[in-house]
């Protein structure tokens, strides 16, 4: 019985390690990416202080592909994402800047006019307040990361509780004052 109890405790500890470490790592990675994305978005928001009306002159597209299905039944699917190229004039000089965020479907249409903000020291650095894709993605990453970290913590706490828990018959012997308990 001693060997079985020790092996069960060892197995519980091993399960906790095997499951909780990947949860912690996944949570940490997602949380870190989310925080970095959020800070980058806020820094750009703070940096771009001047406003100008810009027109979308074209949509730049990028096409990619991925495979779905199981071996022998794989299908290749393609997707296209779009980023607007904005044209705007500042102090008589025309700028034509490609927005760095791609989306599918496109957030803007060719010919559409929208307010953008730019960095007065570097007018080609722009921030489009109406584009919420970066902020949304950062929040999703933060939520997923926080949830994975929470699950990792819960697993560690549960694993510690299980590994420290004494079987009922062992507890009964302990509290009944049976001297045979010293054999454990």
C-alpha cells in the first residue's frame, strides 16, 4: 500500500508538471504578445498627434494559403488580406502611405475618405483611429493568455492538494491514535 500511495502521489505530481507547464508557457506567450501589441498601439496613438483627411487610393493585397483536412484528404485554401494606401497633403506636400495593418475583408474602400493622424516629425507614420484591429487582437491575446495562466495556476494548486491529501484509512488511523501509523 505504501508503494501504491507513493506512486499515486508521484503520478499526480507528474500530471501536474506535464499539464501545467505548457499552460503556463502558452499563457505567458499569449499574454506577452497581447501586452506588446497593446503598448505598440498606444505608443503610436500617442505619437501621432496631428489630424488630416486622407483618401484611400488603392488596396494592397497579400495572398496566403493553408492546408486543411487529414493526410490523404488535404485541401489547400487561400485567403487574401488588404491594407489601404492613403493619400494626404500636409503643408503642400503630398504623401502616399501604405497602412501597415492588413485585414480581410478590407476595412476601407478605394475612394473612401477618412480622418487619420500622423506624426508631425515623420508624416509617413500614421495612426488610423477607426481601425480597431490591433487593439482588438491585443485584447484577445491578453484574455487567452490570462485564461491559460489561470488554468495553469489552478492545476498546480489542485496537484499540490492531491499530492498532499492522505487516503481516508490513513487519516482514520492517524486520528484514532493507532500506533501502527508510524509504519507509514
